[in-house]
């Protein structure tokens, strides 16, 4: 259990059950870092406007850092919401102006040119920090100002993703971004095993992944974020902060669920433009468990690598268990994915893999039955190496799924595109990733590192062996080079069945031409990174699978299992939208919408969810 002490060793137990420092009486210090030195600048100003709308509250202090892309003088702006207007009467009823912290008050001094004197002084040096240093300075300033708060929340707003990417909290002047190891170093001086950051809330794309959670396990208790794309205006900051004020004394786990409800109610309206979204709360402390998800993934990886091995048959290297390889491929194909098929929902992947392996066993048993073999053959089938490996994979998938359920304390999805999200993703591109490239200085030269080389160095990739599994998967699924034209014919009925029915005829090739292509023009040859094939056959509005057709509801409203068309309570209906409203989303759509000024009761009223209810919208949505 993490313990926090002040300088005198005095403290009290917080709502999290942790010993927290006594001091200035602030229950929460919320730090909001707005990475706006890019195309997000106007959205950052909108966030600040929303923060200015929250009521004054002595228990919750909100500090903001806005990194702008405006012309000289560049640099960040610091604000403390509702602070300076209490002590300064400058005649300005301009909250954002009055809440700005002057540069000299945060040890950021610079001298602009002065033409008001007869001998103008020369312009002072304008320093511009990188992302890591800018975030480090802001957190350091906030922690110094409120070093004795009971709990801390850090909200990161900007571009993503963080894992194997170069755009997290991107700034353009000069171009820079934050890496995963840099984020860990930035948090380390203030948060560690003895005093973890209570909530890391990320309004960035692709943040709720195992790699991020594992790397920050010693600095952070809870991560709130998304596995996929995040809308720039997807969080209602005024309502979020009002919820923190209203429920400042509740345990962090409950507060995070309240925050998810606020976001769900806000993002639900975007379904009218066919926008899918999802978010979750991950308890990072679960990585401290003896039987944690990392060890579960490690065991699953061992089973998968064993199933993807090659062996020699008649001098040729072939997969020993092509059935297992096909099961992994199909599971990856069907599983919920994000960011152009770069990340996959780990729970959903394990679920699909478990089902595919189970189907392979069933098909083998059916074949034995069709051959008219006796019960002895069934018993022998269980003992075969293939079936035993399939059973091992199934069991280890179940363990991973159980660990994810423990780690993801709350989650929701909206829309058909993300309906198979369970809150925790993992890096899983279809093919060996090269881009983005990273350059590491080595003397007078630079060493080029690919995205996968960078990924292999992450703590989770090493401890779980996930990078080794990816390597095995890419090797097992890589197609052979097209070398020559082939013809196909059916084999003779007298040919051995183990050779199959198809015979391949290769056209003779007398020579092979090769070339050594070098860059010869200024063109990079790099295509549009946003264009990718949508390989998911998910249900969409008004069309569902044949097995779902008898359960489809065509009108809006609330429908419960057990009604006229559904004879049992275990047979829930299916929405015509292609996705059902349940859990947190069902809660917030039944609750009254919050008043934006925070005076009405927020949607975080903890209405019990009815998992059996399938609610639909009259408006169209994916």
C-alpha cells in the first residue's frame, strides 16, 4: 500500500485508503496540461473557457498550462483557476486574464525589447523548451505550490499516440514530442511507490494500453483514457471539474466512474454524426499483484510461440500447427482494433482466439464422428499434441481475460465501430512495423531505429514477451515471394490424402532479375498514412447478422428481454443501430443531463445499470 507523509510525519487516511499528507487542506490538485503548439490551439482556449465556468471551490484547485502556437513571444501560459481574482482588484472582469500567472512568478524570466527609452535595451534571450522540459516545469511548479494536497490528478490534452509513436503531445515550434520513457522521467521526481499520482487522465488518442500502464506502474495509480481516436472537444471540462468538486471525498475508483459517466453523456450526442467512442478506467495498481496480467500474457505468449513454430518436412520448412496459426490470424482479424489496425483490444482478441481454438477442437471431433470411429478415438484425440496445445491456449486466454476484468474497473462504448472494446489494448500491427523512424545520436552519426525496435525496449514488451510473439506471428504469417506463375489441377484419386487435392504446376524460370534501387529524386515515396483497408465486418445501422435478425428491434425506445418477441430473460434484443446501449451509457441516457454551470445534480448520480436493457436512439448512429 502506498503511503504519503508530510515533513512532520503527520497525515490522515484518504478516501483511497492511503495515508495522505496533512497540510493546506486541499482535497484535490488538478493539473491540466494543454499541448496546443499545433492545430489544437483554439480547442485549448475552449478548454480554458470551460475551466473558468466552474464554481469556486476551496477543496479543489485547478492549475492549467497552455502551450500555444501563437507568434512571438512564444511559450506557455500558466493559469490558476479562480485564484488571482480573489486577491487582485484590477477592475477587469476577465477571468482568464486575472488567472494568468506572470512569468516572474513561476521563475520564467525574459526581457522583451523596450523602445520606450532613448537607448532601447537589446532583446533578451527567448528560451523555448521541448515537450518533456515544458511538462516537467509545469508539474514542478504545481507540486511546489500545493505539495500537501491529499490527492492529485494530471490531465494531458493533445495529440497521440504514445506507444511506438512520435506525435504524443506534439509541438511544432520546434518540432518535438514526448516518448514513453520521457513521461516516466517527468513524473518520477514527484510520484513514486511512496506517493503515486492518483489519476492520470488522458485526452489523447490510444492511451489505455498495457505498455503505458506497465511503464508508469510505479508513478500512477489510475489511468483514464481511450484505446482509440479521441475527439478534440470530447470532454466537457466544466462538468468534469464540477463532478470532482461535488464528489471530492469519494474513493478514486468511484470518482473515475463518475467522470466516465460525464464523458459518456457528452459523447453520446456525437453518435448523431455516426461517431463511435469509448473510454475506460484502468487500475494500474493491479500490476503489483503476484498473479497480474503481465504474467498471464507471458504464459499465453509461451503457448502461442510454441504453436507458431516451424519444422522440416521433406527438407522444407513448414508450420507445425497451421491450425493454430489460422486461429491467431482469424482472431486478430475479428478482434476490435484501433488506430489503423495498429492496436487491438486484448480482451476481445483473447475471446476470439479462445473461440477459434475451441472450434478447431470441435471440427476434429466431428470428423472422427463422421468417420464412424469409436469412443477410443475421441479419447486419443484429446491426447494429440495439437489438441493439447489448443486447450492450453484456451485456458490461458481465459486467465488473461480475468486479469483484464480486474484491472479495468469501469468502461463504456458508444457506436458500432467500437462496441467490442473492453478497456485495455496492446500493440499488434498486422505486419512488422517500420515507421515511424527514430534517430539516436551516436558521435557524429545518427542510428536509425524503427518503431518495432523502439517497442522491443518497453518494459511490458520485455517482461511479457509480447514483442517475441509479434516476431513469431509476422514470421508465421508472412507470404512467400511471388517467384513464377503457377497452374493448378486436381490430384488423382489414388494419390495420398495427406498431399491434399490440389497439385501445383510451376512455370520454369531460366533467370532471376534483381536490382539495387537507390533514392534518385526528392520524392519520399511516402503515401497517405491515413488510408488503410477497413477489414472489420462489424454490424452497421439497419443491417445485422442473420442470427441476430430474429432479435432485431426496429423502433426507438426501451426494450427488455422477456417481452413479447423474446420468451426468456437470457435472450436480449438487438438494436437496429447495430449496437446496444448498456452499462454506463444506459445510466447516463436515463439520467437528467447536467447543467453546464454545474448547479444541477451531475450525471454522476450512480444509477444502477440494467445490463439486460437494450435501449435505442431515434437519431441515427453507427
